[in-house]
């Protein structure tokens, strides 16, 4: 259950960015004998992203790795901004803020490891997963119950929607 302060922070999110490995996936990377990289993405996480985007929140991914699988999945989900191969994520995040015109406090970020900390500490709303190192978990605003690649992204999407008073409207289209 999010604390009141966390919900207030999530209320102001206009752009929500996500790390990929360990957040949108469980962190496992499959590499074929031919060198092709494969990742497994959660369908419910994907639908959460679509609901968040439909509610007017821009979406971004900021990944330290570059992956054709991510590029394809991001296109399928309509993710607005895809930043790959970003070893230093803070300048990538700051550039994203400059391009979109959103102040860092109007942005959220979800990451799971130490390279994500600079962005997690800079954004207005930060989230992580239970499997993240303690140094990350204790510095974010919200730690999901679900693990990366297994519903954690959906949980954060619904938290943001609820904080903004948009979750009921997002669900209504399915209730008839």
C-alpha cells in the first residue's frame, strides 16, 4: 500500500520512464548461439503501460543496453521515448526532460539497480522492485510487491493512475 506522500508524488507524474532489465523484464537475458538477444516481457505490464499512456502520461524507457527486442516491444506499446545504450542514465534523463519540456519533478522513474540511482534521486516519483539492492530500495518512494517482469510495472502504472484519479475511468471501458 503506497504511503500518502508517495501517492501525492505520483499525482504529479506527466512522464513515466522505466529501466528495462530487471523492471520490464525479470533481468534474464537469453543469447542465442548466433548472438541474438531475447527478452521476455509481461503482457499485463504492457497493458498497464497502454492504460497509462491512454490517460495522458508520456512513456519512456532508459536502458543501459541496446536491444532489438526492446525496440520492437516499445513500438508495439506506443512508448513515446526509447533511449538505449545509455550507460550514464542521468544525462539521458535530463535530455529527455529538456526535449519534452517536463521538469524532473513532473517525471517518474522506475529502476532496479545502482546505475539507476542518479535518476531515481532526481525525479519527482521513484519506484523499484523487491529484488533491487537495499541501497536502491531504501532511497525510492515506492517498492512494488510484484517483481520485475512479473507485474511490477503494472502495479506502478495503476498506482499513478489511482493517484491521478484516472484508474476508475481506465477500468470502466472493461466493465461495460
